[in-house]
C-alpha cells in the first residue's frame, strides 16, 4: 500500500508540474502575442500619423488655392505656354494694385484687378497672362443682349477648350446681380464647383445682371467670380459685343494680341 501511495503522490506531482509548465507556456504565448499586437498597433499608428502629415500638407496646399508651378517672369516670356502640370505658386502681392491692359485688334481695354478680395483668381490670371497664355486668342462668344464677351481658349478658340491643365477654387462668396454690371471681368466655369481655369468673360452692358439672379439661374447664380473692373475701353467692349451675328458668335474675328500686367 505504501508503495502505491508513493506512486500516486509521485504521479500527482508530475501532473501538477506538467500543468504548471503548460500554464507557464500559455502565459508566455499570450505575452508574446500581446507584445506582437502592441507592436503592430504602434506601427499602424506611426504609419497613420505619417500619412496624416502628408495628407495635411496636401490639404493645406489645396486650401491655399496655390500650386507648385513657378511664377513666370514679370516682363513676360519669349514663347507662350498654354499647358501646365499644376496651378501657379503665389506670384502676386495681394496688397498691391494690378492692372491688365488687353491689347485687342479692336482697341485697348484696361482693367483693374481685384487682388485684395480675389487673390487666388487674380494670381492665376496674372500668371497666365505673363506666360503668354492669352496671346493670339480670340473672343469666341459675343452676345449683344447680355453684353457677354468670352475668351481665353488658346487650344480650340471655343468653350470646349481643355484649359491650362488645372482648375482653381471658387474664391469668396457668390457674386450678386450688383456685381455683374458693365465693365465686369469674371472667370468662366462649368456648372461644377471649382472648375474655372483659363477662360474669362467681360460684360459690356447691363444685360449680364441675370448672372447673379437665383430666380433665373438657380444654384449657378453668382458662381462666376468677378475679379476685375474695366477702367478704360468700355466703348471697345460695346463694339465687340455688337458683333454678335444673332447666335452668340462674332461676325468677324477679334483677337487678343497681348495682355500687359503692371503692379503699383
């Protein structure tokens, strides 16, 4: 009996030892898995933060409204450029006054640009003008009733032009009917938000007031951002608008020979 008891005790100790070893092994496995999980979580967090930093930088650039294309020389370029990979970096001083002189085949039109309230739009127009983007382009749309004179399409000379290769944001609040008076210079765009690029239009008379009227245009009312006012040459615009042959197409070609930008 004594021998059997000792054997049982021995077997119990062995079983207990095996159970303890198994428990310890489980604890080690759990600890190992937990450590690996913590390491993976930390790695994911680090990657997320790094990605977030990159996204934040991109979002900031988009929010600023400026891109990475270098500014053209203030005096203009030797060869016009009509395609770009990105919108322009900040090329103007928003606190300065900018004037654009449109030299057309029917006479000069002088415009004071609104750099203070529309710096992104003004910056885009100034940089394109200094890049020769508008040189030689035609006014492809002229409307006698509304006074709309649209241009800025170097590739197709029409509203189907692909633009400079980028778009700019719709800057500031929507315009009102009061903003669309004679001598207005505004960016053309599609019905999609933030779709302006290179095309623009003048208003030669009072007929363009409807562009800011929600009763006539609905959600599109005021979406064409106004960024300049004619200070000289409105009579030239009236003559150009009068070329409308009845289908919003001019009866004879009118071209922009150059646009000269001055800063003061």
